[in-house]
């Protein structure tokens, strides 16, 4: 009964502390919500990138340069706000002005169409035209997009020009072999122009370019809140577990622990009560986080029995690690420094701030050496994949095993500390 009394006393003390409540409950809920909002909203197949500021300097003496600029302006993408232009094109007269705008950050890129652009595409004897593209070196996403689009448009113009030249060469050869075709070919440009005008009048609304993206195969929706809410719960739970076990050192510093040791209570009972209070605090903390996030934010944590078992295993592992640090730390300050560093490193490696599925293999292997990764993989298997309890049993077993090892080592350290 003495360990239970100590555990209840410590738990009530923590939950009566307003600052502790803010840290254990309010902080993970708020940060999880903020991170979910920051990384969410992109599951509907729409593009979050549009209206990329681009300057176009059209020095072409013909008509094809303006056609190139119009195509660049008319590319549309589907966004959460509906169809939007991919590029916000600004027409400028001087290349120096456009380059200065890119250097100042006013544009993500600048496209320069030379004066001989139309001639290079229309006249076989003209030299090749050189399109100049300038991009912002500080941007990482928009320059490759702009470069790819400009290259694709240029390819289209070049293909059309080659096709026209090939048709003209074949027509000239046919005229040489049959002079009677000359009169018919002389009227061909006028007929083509009239047909093009009639087609444009009928289909003008369909001539704008649109980008279409299609995923082959089934794609899984990623519930961002279903990831970051368990992630933040694990992160702040480990902090709470470390703070709970560190309270043993705080009482040693304040003198209450030595006074407890003079009572008939055995050191093992005192230690069991302190650790029991930490475990009970963690259970209540996770229970509140699960219920509040489910009710307020609609987070589906998955199978209740699996969530409960995984929560208990995570609490045991993190409390055991906290007890291990406290057992071998010189004092409360050193335990706080080591504990905070360990929690942050484990959180980064364990994927609490960023999913680890796309990291290099060597980093993924290191990540699996942390209790955070085993806990987070288990919670996401339940919340995101909807897997049953059996799927997370390996995670539960690993976490309980880690907790057992940590607690055995911590008990050895505390026994040496109490008896010296």
C-alpha cells in the first residue's frame, strides 16, 4: 500500500500544477494542431504551387515570340481555390530589368526571347534561336518547374517548325516533278489561313493549355492529424516521464528523500511508488490527449485495445529510460540536461517532427533504435492504416522489453545510490 500511496500523492501533485498541465496536455494538442494545419490541406489532388512570378522579355521581331509568351501565361493548374495560372507572367522591355528583378527576389525566373526567334523557326537558312532563362538561386521548387515548362514549349515549337520545313521540302520536290501543282500550291496558304480562322472562331475557348496529372494505381490518403497528434503525444509523454523520474533527485536535493529513508518504508517501496506515480501520470496524460483529440479534432486513433496496450508499453519504455538517466546522473541539473538532450535526439530520429519513410536507409536503421520510432510506427499503424491489434504486437513487445532493460539497470543504479 505504501508504493500506491506514494504514487497517488505524486500524481495528484503533478495534476494540481497548472504549469505541468499546460506542458503535458495543452502543448501537445496545440502543437499537433498547428503542425497538422501547416502540413495538411494537400490531400485533394490539387497543387499548392501556382502564380509563380516570372518575367518575360519578348524581343522577337515576329509573331511567334508573343505566342510563346501567351502559352506560358495560359498554363493552368488545379488548386484548392480552383483553376489558377501556374505562372504570374509580367512582360518587360529590357533584359537588364528582368535580371535585376530576379536578383532582388521580385521574380523566380526570367525568360528572354531573342529578336530572331520567329526567323529561326520560319527560315531554314536562319541560325538557331537562343532562349535565355534566368532563375532565382535561392528558390528550390519553382526554377525546375519553369525550366521544364520552357523546355517543353520550345520542343513543341521546334517540332512544328521541323514539320513545316519537311512539308515545304516535299512540296518543292513534287512541284519540280509536276509543274502543274504550282498553281494549286500557290493558293494553299490562303486556304489554310481561312481554315485556321474558322477553327479559332469555333474552338477559341479550348485553345488554352492545361496540365493534367494522373496517378496510376490506388493512392492512400494521408491523415496529417492522425500522424502528428500521436507524434506530439509521444514527444511530450517522454518529457513528462523524464520529469517524473527526475523528481527522485529533486527530493534528494531538498532533503525529503533522506527523511523518507529513515522511516520503516523500504527503499524499494519508495522507488516503486515514485516510478508508479510517473506511470500513472503518463496513463492519465495519454488518456486525456486521446479523448480530447478525438472529440475536438476528429482524430481516429484506431482499435481502442491496441491504443491502450501501445500506450502502456510506450509509458513503460519512456519511464524506464528516464529512471535510467536519473539513476546515473550526478544531480538533478545533470539529469535535466541529459534527459532533455536524449528526448530531443530520440524525437528527431524517431520521426516525431518529420515522417521517416523517405530518409536514407542508414538513417532509417538508426531511427529504429529509438523507442519513439517503435511507438510512432505502432500508433500510425492503428490510426492511419486501420490495422488490428495483432499488427502492433511486435512494437508492444519491443517497447516492453526496452522498458524492462531500462528499469533493471535503473534499479541497480538507485540501489547503489541509496546504500552508499
